[in-house]
């Protein structure tokens, strides 16, 4: 309690000093019991004092989330299926910019009220028609400028479907096609950083 009272006294005293400085000559002396702080220091001390006085509800009501930049969040899904000559991976051909015409993993933006797992499941259903597949987290991808549109962080997932599984391209995709893993890694031009994601997904889904 003593330290709190001392802090309040110091801040109030300093504000009084600041007001005096605007109207009095600098020759005036101030009491040693009331030291002069910089204005920014006094504001800092006052804010710290107010934090001790506020309830959590009051703190959250005045909290300014705009002080911190927020990335857009997406989910991308590497979909594999068993095949007689080895596993295949499903890619969609992008129908919109950026990377229009490039092959990419199915995926899309997070929507308010969703978990990122729900985003992945929804995008999988909307872009390929696949429902109920088990989704395994591959990793989080957050390199600056990985998406030319904005600051975008993606959570990548992988799933393995049975041989002969069928899919249908969604509204945002120009086409959807199964590729051999070798063709994807060696021949195809892929959007964003999806070549890196696919390589990591292969290591995750194919491990013993």
C-alpha cells in the first residue's frame, strides 16, 4: 500500500510540475520530495498504476488490438491416394490470380468462428468434395512474402485416401487432377511455397 501511495504521489506531483513549467520561469526550484520526471516517464508510471487498479473486464474493454499487426490465416491440404505404381497427390489448377493457371494444394482462408482444423476440413470439402478424411498436421509456414497478396501464414495438413478415390474441382479451381509424386516434384510449376509443403507432407504421411 505504501509503494502504491508513493507512486500516485509521484505521478500527481510530476503532472503539477509539468503544468508549472509552462507558466513559470525555469529559475523556480521544486521540492526534492517531488522530483521532476519526463512526461513520458510520468505517463508510463500512471499507466502502470492504472493497470493495478483495473479489473480484467476493464482492461479488455480498453485494450487496443490494432497496435499489433495480424496476418491472414489459411489452411492447405496435401491429399494423397494409394495407386498401383505408388502414391499420387491431388492438385488443383488455380482459376484466379495470383498464380493463375498454376497447380496448387487445395486450401483457403480461415473464417471467424472456426478452428484451423475446421478450416482445413471445410476447404477440403468445398474444393474437392472429400469429407470425413483424417487430417494430419504437417507444419506451419510463415516465411515473409510467401504470398504476394499479403502477410499470410498457413497451416498445412496431409491425408491419405484409398486407391480409386474420386474428387471434383470446386468453384475456385479450373481443374483438379491426380499426379504421381515424381512428376509433381520434378516437372510441375507449383504456386506459392507448395513445393516445400508437399515435400514435408510426403515425409510426414509416408513415414513408417
